[in-house]
C-alpha cells in the first residue's frame, strides 16, 4: 500500500532493512500523525538522551533529521550531531532542512554496519528506526550502537508503540502494513540490555512513542 511504502520505504542493496524514499511526504504525514505534538515529543526525547553542550551525538536511521536537529541544539555550543540513514535521497533532504543548523551533519550509512571508530560518540540515539529492520538484524544494529558509544556514554532509542486495542492495531495495519501494527516494542529494553547497555528508564510519550534510555558501562570494552 502507498502509505506503508511511504513510511517504510524501499529495500536497499547493502542492508536487509528498508529506507524512506520520499522525504517530503514522510515529513507531511508524520507531522499530521503526531497531532501537533511532534516538536514537543522529539524535544523531550533529546532531553531524555542526557546530551549536554559539547557532546558528540550519533543519530541512527535519522530519516529527515527531525531528531538530529534537536540533538544538535542540545549539544550547542561545541557539540555535534551526525545523522546516518541508508537513503541517499533522504539524507539530501535532511541536509536541506537543517541548512544553517550549527553542528548538524548527515551521511549515508547503515545501522548494522557503521563506518565509525569504537567509542567515538558520547550519545547515540535512534527514533522510529528499529521497526524498519528485520528482527534478525536488530541485535546487530544495537551491537553497533554499543560499539560506537564511548564507555560511560548514553543511549536513547525510541520506536513506534502500537495501540493497545485490537481495533486500533487493525486500523494501523490497514493504513501502514504489519511492521507498525505488530511492532514488538516491549522487546526493545531486552534487546538493549543484551547488547551490553545498562538500561535506566523506560517510558511512553503520547501518542505513539516507547523510549528506552541506557548507558554503556565504563568497565566494558567493545
């Protein structure tokens, strides 16, 4: 279906996941879906990440860069926020939207095979990305997040939380497809712990977000 393809994109040649291919349409739909709360929700996610001025931030599966921009604001002055996404088209759109935002940059890349040195970021974040990956790839992506995060660094992962009611889930599935209708968001905390992180908080933000914050233990090497 057209909306499901808009939200979940097309297969990529170098990853088992998919990537958003229509940045403008994705922006329009997402703004509508959050019912005017998108800025409030993503600003809160940036706060929950624990990012501070001067920090180096990595945003995986950044899409059009909405969270990346808010992370750049959180680490200003002196910090940087790098958004990574598998879609070259969406990366170009994110660069356009963030033109003039200090410390905010974007590159093409895939979550499960990062081109980043070990421990090179103070904060790693991801929003509405995990459900784009096939289940077997998710642990690999989180392992890469762990590797890229410095010891003592912080993690914030947010993903789509389906409605609790069967009717609500059915409506989501009819509109967008099974990836969002059946998203096993309750498994997110366990996947993050299995990657080596120590989880600190788990919560929900209305209308659609489940988030987990965590830290990389200082005594654990990649």
